[in-house]
C-alpha cells in the first residue's frame, strides 16, 4: 500500500467507462464529433508527451518558462498550505512550485487526474523528494468530481494549467470555473493557464507538425473507439487536419474520411456512415486575449489578480481570486 491516500471516483477504465453514450451522441450528430477526453489511452498519452517536445508545439515549453520565472514570487506571495492541481498528469511542471512551497508553509499537495497509474507514480516520486509533504491523490473527471476533493486547512492554491480550459466550449468553461470557485475560500487563489491568440500560421503549425505526431495522436482516437466498443474504424482511411477558425479564435481538429465508410460499432449495435470528405470533429482549442480571459473569469464570479505572459505573448497564466 502506498504511504498516501488515493481517492478513486472513476471505474476501472477511467473516462472510458462513459464512452458509450458519448460516442453514440457524437456520431449521430449532423457534424459528427468525438470528445477530446478520449484521446488519452496509454498510446495517446505517450503520443501527447512526444507532441510537447516538438519544435512547432510551443505551449508546454512556453508555459514552463513562465512558471520558472514566476514561481518564487508567486509562492512567496500566495504562501499556500494546500496545493491542488487539476489534470496533474506526472506533476512535472509543478516541481518548481513544490520546491519553493516545501521550504515555506506548504503542507499538502493534491494531484487530481483521470489516471490512477500516473498519479500513483507521481506521488511515489514526490514522496521521496518531499518526505514531509502530505500527498492525497484524487482520480476523477473534473467536470463531475470537483466537489469530492478533500477540504483545505489554511490558504489554498488551485492549479489548472496546460491550457485545457481552451478545450471546453463557453457553457462548459463557465460551469467548470464556477465549480472551481467552490473550492476556494476568501484569500485562496487559482492559477489558470491558457493559450493566446496569435498568428494563425504559428497555431496551425503547432497542430499539423511536420513529423506527423499530432496526426497519429488524432487518429489514435479511432483505435480507442475500436478497442473500447468493438468498432471497426479503418484508421488508414482517415486523415488528420487542423485549421484555425478566425471568427471563433480556435483551432479545430478533424479526421476526414478518404473514402466512403460504413463503421460497425458492435457494443452500441450501431452502424455509422461516413461519406468521403466528411469529417469527425475531435477537438477545439480556444485561444484567448487578456481581455477575453478577464471577461471569462469575471463571468464565473472571480477576479483577475495578476496576468503573467512570455515576451512573445504566446501564452498566459492568470492568477485569480474570489474577491
């Protein structure tokens, strides 16, 4: 048994436990879609790790650069006793904050993610690195299980970095931020990461990399459906394409059929017709300006305290309060 508690609020297969209803709904729509949360089986997670190292993919390294620059001042200012990270993954980007907080008043770190294996491995490593820091893993879906995060004693800092907020449509974003607000008491803070509006050529290159890793990542979603629901998508008969929607300030990722397809999904007793050239929409990645970010934060009943960005204004981190 690990020397730290792990609260599990998902079934054995994590987010894939709810895949049936989501796939039926998405593939029955006039614009077929699949949800981006289903990218992340083991193969998809490994491909995403490769994406973060690609020369075209700036968000991860840019955000990490900002965090490295602000960590000392941020942790001294906030001085949290309790640090909660939503979508923590391997907690790699958080180490700088933990290093500083551990030498101050930080008493507990709560990584929240869909993968029990990743959280347990991260906590085992963190336990060796910070032997006196309390660790409490939570395995859940941040759209359903925020209310099950253990309550805090003392000041709390919640991290929602990695620009995941941009994958949600405005109503879902508002719902999520309203839920996060409930985790905060007066004097607590949220650090929210988001990708910023920029030249569309830079954005499209980041999602259509020359090495084809993002294409493999996107196409792997069909393997996930095949494996989870006994479907027979012919992955080779689809191609990846991402484009920037200037009107809505978002990247849209699609899978386009190279030929007419008739896909049988055994577990749903369902056949899906996909015409040649028709697309399945797999992800939106909304981009922000400081103004649109501030408006979103205020709509959720919170206030922007400090805005951090890089010299090129490619990425933003917003320090947010409830007051």
